[in-house]
């Protein structure tokens, strides 16, 4: 029989609370892969629910590596969503020239819709 004890959870070692560096590196490396078919990708219902929860976060909140990777993966399908622009700009790695060019190109697509 297991009991939930919040005091035990508060005393969890710091290394268990930190994000896994291996998964973070995986998400960073997969962003650099050639995504020639990315324009046709659409998220399924579960991924769309996750994306909507990310979009509902305040604009000043920082996104995790996993959240950034998910938004980057479905960036083309998010261009019709006005709320996704700020989050998309947060997920672009502006230090990489290829991603910077992609971000500017995608920003122009968002500029085509009526932004208030």
C-alpha cells in the first residue's frame, strides 16, 4: 500500500527535480534535422491539447526545451493562430543563422494575417 506524503516530495534531491539533459539535447538536435515535410504536418488531438496549454501560458513565461521543440515542429500549422506568434518567437534559436532565417520567414507569414 502506498501513501502520498507531500513532505517526502519536498525533500526530493535536487538532481531528481532538474530536467533530463539527455532529452534536452535530443530535442535540440532534432530541430536541426531537415524538415522538408514540415509544411504538411498537423498535430493530432493530444498534441493540439498540449499546444493549447502552452499557448495559454502567460507571454512572459519561459518555455521548456520540450515545449519549444513541439511549437517548432508544428510551426507551419500554427501560422493561422494569432496567439501562437509570441510563443513561436520564443522558441526560435536566434543564434543559429538557419533558424533565424526561418523565424523571419515565418514572421512574414504571421504578418499576412490581421494582428491587433
